[in-house]
């Protein structure tokens, strides 16, 4: 069967589209270049919590740690917070939990967490410098660090279940209290 000029163009366009799609899918399957890598030392930071006290990451070494980058305006972030609170209560004293809000003010975060009874540490990241250092592109993004301050795992997106938070915290070295 012989193709007309239009038929050839359609066939060529389909072949080019298939080739481009194959390249894109292969790139998506590869490890994302965004975010810190497992085993990498987490960048140190000092931020103010919602009460104005300074929180320095390096002073918290010695216990596994969860860093949850979130925003009040993020529905998956709000949805997973009761799950985080439940895991925090179970591992309180055995692991450190920090919620980092780069898009909200300290007063907004304080009002939000107080109204809902969340009790772990919340800090703000005015200007987003820490979020930039951690290569956060989406909310929520959660880093789990081991007791030495190295990245154990990163989860981008959510909401996460209680089991998922607990599994990653245990992977980072936490034991229930």
C-alpha cells in the first residue's frame, strides 16, 4: 500500500510523537534530580518557632527527625496533620518533629495549630531560604533524618497515612516511647 503525502506526514508525526513520549517516560522513571539524596547531610538552619524561640537543626541531632514542609492553604497538608500528631504522640521523646511553613506567618501558623491541638514544633521560613536549601517544590514535602542528621528518606506529596509516617520514622531509627 502506498501512502499519499498527507498519510506520510501523519505517519512521521506519529513516529516522532512516540519517540518523544518514550524519552519523556524514561526520564520520568529515573531518579528525580530534585531534593536532597539519601545519606546526604541535611543542611543546618535556624528558624523561629511560632512563639519566637530559635530552633537550630544541628542542636537536635541524636534522635531521628521529621521535617514536614507544609502550608495552611494546602489541603493534603491539612489532611495529614492529625496523622502526624498521632505518630508524634507515640514517638514523643524518641524522635523530633518539625513543621516548616514557608508561605505563612508565625501568627497564622500559631492560630492554625492551636485551634486544632497540634503539639509538635512549628517554625516559619520567611523568604523560603530553608525550603530552597531542601529543594522543596511541592507541599507537603517530608524529610526523615537519622540521628546523625543524614537524610533517611524524602516523600514529596501527600497526604501520608499514619502507617507511612511511622514506617519512615522507624527507617530513620525511631523506636516508640
